[in-house]
């Protein structure tokens, strides 16, 4: 139980285009989903927290207009990187939680490369 | 707010030798503590966690960690490592009343034959 998937696992896009990453909880309802960014050989940095049906809460320094997060259902959250640039290239990881004090279950990550 | 410090960025160790990964945290509130493992190009997998009760927690693959409140530490140990333990290990903390995880910088364990 508690499986989280991400799609795609890898994506390459051209500078200036937008790319959407999906995060799904496969066998539980995720009241809360989290999006992280991880640069090579570095730790995970929380980008935003999203609760189903509500606007995402972004961490300081994260541009909400650039990283659009939608959490329309209890099993799906999407992260759209708009007008991507090479500096947006990174490993994006989502996690899902049943909410409250329940632990987070992590997806396998999506490697984004912007050329 | 919480913070987590992993004192060692990289730990080389020989196969079947013991390993200890250090983790210290700071927090003004009660916390829950976690260790995650990340294999190359993969997401994070929960290794073990401390929520309450016994301060010594164990994983199914031989790792253990001890919560030490006075030293604000949650060090991870394994008495005998395998090649397959080569990975990145992250210590994380969550406030007891919150839902956000704060991660340490990670420790890369390289097990040598």
C-alpha cells in the first residue's frame, strides 16, 4: 500500500515551453501533496504544499506563476513548469500524505532537462 | 521552525563493516524524526521513523536509529553493510503539530568490496 507514481519519469523540453508533471497516489486518498526540487548531489527543497481543492502554499522564493500546482482530486496533483529555462532543469519529486500527522509517501521523481 | 544537520556528506565504508550516519536537529517544538534512503535516480524510501515510545527504532534491513532528546540527535547505524546499501541517506524532521518535512543535506554512503 501507499504507492505514489509520477509521470513522466524523464522529460526534455526546449527553453520557453511548458511541461506538466503528474503525481498520483495509487491506493490511498491524498489530502495533502508536496512538491520538492532536488539539485544534483543536494537535498530536497520543499517548493509547495497543496491540499485537495485549495490553492497551493508556496515556500519563500518559489515563483507561484512559474510553478503552477493543481490538486484537483484526492489522487492527483500536477506541477506545470511554465516558460521553462535551463536553470529549471532539476529532479522534481512529489510526495503524498493522508493529511495531518500521517507520513509522506514519495514518488519516484521526474528528471526535467531544459535545452 | 526546524533544521537538520547531517555532519558527514560522504561516508566510504568497506563491505561487512559497521557504519554510523550522524544527524542532529534543532526545533522549538516536539518533533517526529525520519531516515529516508534514495537510490540513484529514484525517489525516497522511508527507512525508519521515530514518533514516540522506545527511542531505539529498527528497520527490516538491519538499520537502527536512536532518538536522543538531550543531544537532539537521531544517528543511524548498521552493524554490517552490504554493497546494496550504497545510496544517499537523508535525515528529516517534522514538527509534531505540522505536516512539513525538513531534510538534512544528505549523506552519501559508498560501500566498497
